[in-house]
C-alpha cells in the first residue's frame, strides 16, 4: 500500500534536488553556453562532504559519548563505517546543536568545494569550445568516479555499499518531513536567486558572452572571467544539490555510494533532459519541467518501479519485472529527449527576454514611442 | 614478459581501436560525438551470441576438445562456421543499430539544422533506448544460458580452439588476440585502399573536407555519410564480437545491457581524441595506445611499485590522456606525426584542415 504522505515527501525532495541541479546546469549551459557533461562530479562533491567530511567531524565532536578518542573517531567513520555511523546516528537525535551546525557546515563547505572544482574545470572551459569541452568534462567526471570509487579514504572500502548517511535531521522527530521541507526551502532560494540573476546585469552579460563572444569582448567585457564565474557559481549550486540529496536518508537509501552519486545518467543526463525540455536559459521553464517530469515520472519510477512494472503485466509476455523496471526509466528518458528535440527544440517555455524595468513601465515607454 | 597480459592487451587494444575508428569516422562526417557507439557494439554482441547459440543447437553441434596435430597444432572446439556466423551477425547487428540511429534520429535533426549540442544529446537518448531494448531482450533470451551453451566452462565465448601454437608448449597466441589484431590490420589496410585508391574514397575525402563544394561537384554527400555510418556500425559490431571473447581484461564485467559499454565509453573516446579526432589512422593508433597503457603499463607499474591495486585506477589514465591531448595537442597523434615525423612535402591527406575549435 502506498503511503501518500511518504510519497509526497519523497517526491518533493526529488523535485528539489533535480531543480537545483538543473538550474545550476542551466546557468552553465543555458546561460553561458558551456556544455557541461560533467555535472555528476560537482553533484558528488556534495555527497562526499555529507557522507565523509561532515560525518567525520560530527563523530570527532561526539567522540567522548561514543567512547572513543577523537583521533580514532576520525578513522572509524571509514574503517568501521556501518557499525560506527549507526552508533553515531543513535546519538545525533539528542544533539540538535551539533546536527544543525553540521547541516550548515555541509552546505557551506560543499558549495565552496564545488565552486573550487568548478574553478579547476574552468581551466579547460576557457581553452576549449563546444563538443571538445563536453567530452573533456564527461571524461573528467568518469575519471573522478573511478578515483573516488577505489579510494578507501573517500568512499569507504566497499564501493557498492558506500558510506552510511548521517542522520542529521533526527532531532526534529519527523526526519522525512523536515528533510523535504529543508529541500524545498533550498530549491526556493535557488529559484529566487536564479530568477533575479537572469535579469541582473551579470545574467545579461553571461548571455551576451554565450551569444557573441567577440562583440562582448569588443565592448570591454572579460570573457574568460565570465566563463570562469559561470563555472564556479553553477558548480557550487550543483554541490548544493548533492548535499540536499545526501542529507535525506530516504532518497539516498541511507547510504552514499560512489555508484549512486557519480551516476552520469541520474545526475548529468537527466538534468540535461530537464533543461532542454524546460527551455535553455529559461529558469521558469526549467522549474516547470522539473516539477512535472519528476512528480509524474522520475519520482514514482525511482520509488515504486517494481510496482509500476507489475502494473504493465509484463510477466505475461515473459519479461522479468526487475529488468522491465530498469528499462522503463531509460526508455522514458530517451524518448522524452528525442521528442523534445524533434518537436519543441526550444523547450516548453522558451528563453524569456530580460525585464530590466517593470513590465508596465516598458509598455508605457513603448506607447510613448508609438504615439 | 607476461604473455597472458600482453595477449589480453592486444584484444582490448584492438577493441578500442575499432571503437575509436567508428567514433572518429562519425565525427569527421556527421560532426557529432556518438555517445551511443559502445552500445552499438553490445547490440551486435547480443545478436551474435543468439545466432551462435541457435546455430549450435539447431545443427546439434557437439564441442570437440581434442587437440589436433599438424603443422600448426590446434584445438577445434567448434567448426569455424560457428564463429564466422557470430562475426557476421555481429557486424550486421552493428550496422542495423547504426543505420537506425542515423536515419531515424540524426538525419531528421540534421535536416532541421540542429546544433552540435542537440545532436550530441540525441545520441545519448538513443544510447538509453538501446540500453533499455537490451535490458528487455536479456529477459527474453537469457544471455548467460546462451553463453553456457556455447562454452561449457565459462560465461564467455572464447576462441581458444583457434589458438596458434608457435613451438608447441612454449608460445601460444590465443585465438582472440590473433584474430582481433589481424582484423585491425586488415581494416586499416582496407580503409587505406578505400580512401586513397578508389573513386569512392576520393568522394569520401571530398565530402569530409568541404561538403558544400563536394555537393556542387555532384557528390551525394548524405549517401557518403550513410556509408561512413555503415563502416562505423560494422566495426562497432566486430568490436562487440571480440569483447565477448575476453571480458575479464581491463576489469570489464561480463557482457550485459549496461556493461561493458558504460565502462569502455571513456577509453574509446580517449582513443579517438588521442589519435586526433580528425584522423582515421590516428584513431586506430590511439585506441591501441590507450589499450596498451591502460592494461599493460599499469600492470607493470603495479608490479614495480608493489601496489597491485593501481590497475583499478587504469581508466583515470584515459581521463588524463584526453585532458592533456585536448589542451596541449588537440590534433592528437596525427598532428604530432605531421609536425615531427612526416616527410615535408606532405601530400594532401585526410584531416589536413585546421580544427577551429581546438584552441580558443
């Protein structure tokens, strides 16, 4: 039986994660024209900060209550991840101060580290263009995935299981509710920021660079700086999405594994699909597309794929339910992208003009000139 | 010298060379990096396994494991026809998958004047659809049981019946290493002849270097592009056929809907880029080189430093190779060859034009 409240909470969390991620991609690819196919690596920064760094620091602070020294606590989070973090998770609900501090710490540090990685990635982004850059970022993301997967001090000793997610929202009493509220707040803040940035001089400069680099340069704008800034800010938001995802034990399935946070289908290609569907450089379009597609497709499939597959009665024709469930998401993703590209390549809400003044004022001026 | 590792490297390098060749060919003609390329080879491999198993059961062929003595002593488990059928079906499967991609997805988008980004994303979408098809197919026809039918000992097909014994007992060249390397050499020669010795090759080079001019001169550029998709699909199918033979090399998992395409995609693109994305022969060399470094060199670094675990990180090398070549030698091996090794009065050849997007 499907519990509607739980379903709503989880879907809201998914919408928030995907919106932040798509908006961050929209800033890089839609507004500035940097084809970032390495979005998953910036997302993974958030996951690593929560699962590794923040958990370690929380363990070090709570070490006396766990009966180990601080130095041991730092190491035990990795070496005996499952048992030790389970013990930590029992203590955390009684420590609201520490939990809140760690949530804020994760947000700030992940955004800084994400921005730093974006700054590193802007080195090729300044020197390469178009498809070369896309390939470069995609391989960088895959390379980092391999690095993280097999480095025990980053992702733990078993790559498939990963790190147990810390229970930083345990103190609220109703963690699923409050994680989704937190995710929603983060998504709304992102929306407000992106919306105001779209119309700001900075946003217009980003799009000017995308449309015509040479004329922007001729007008005295530093194109390299613009592209670098887009990579830094955009990547910081992608890391934020990673934090929002990893803080919710229900969306992560209680463990943060390299396999899940570096997954290029979930965290690079789905955001691309959502961005194209919504309309590149159209913040509202991306928000709308994310809400609709995640609420109707991604969320239900990710959460209840076995049940959905059973609805189709595929066993009758000899198809395994588990395989069908896996195939379903890929078919939907592929068909959705192709339909958008063929039928509506500019998205459901094409890129809006920027309203630098209030709409009434612009109409008034226009009327004055018509008269 | 560890012969076994070297032979594995040869198979893996050949597979990468074949995949890189396809990626490069598509990039040169259609100007898109085909992300679905490794999946095309999986599609070929799936069809090949099915066909081989059906042929064996249909004809009731029993494996024969006795060693035959001769000038070249060999073990003949299955008649050659089984393997030939497998290879042909793999090639046909690759071609079918590539043709579907070109005619149903990329051509409509090209006609609409889509930009490189839209084309690239469309290839990704096709990749997912193909993966889903393989998922569904795998449930109908259990690939593992088919493999068991073909080869009783393992979960992969192998060519061991076609091993080449040079001085029996001292040096054995496994069949898969022998044939994959031979195939790469044959394809290299065939493409050289096609491009430089036939009229069709002249048309092809003209369509690549200057499509509008070629069109004015009465060449059907779209047909030439379709031809390049056929070659690309065929080589992808062959690569898939050889991946089946030795899935254990380079940490690849046994064949399934997701693997090894998901793991090999970075290495295949690395081969294409290291070769210089606008050079066909460069891509063959680049694929071989990447395969050699990933397997052979990391193996010896692992032995020398005592860190056996280093082989797990082999795919990071591909990432660095892509980065270094794109940033510092965007023309790849072909460009380096032209700069330092080629005889000065270079005859006009493929990929001569400067790539505008290489440096910003």
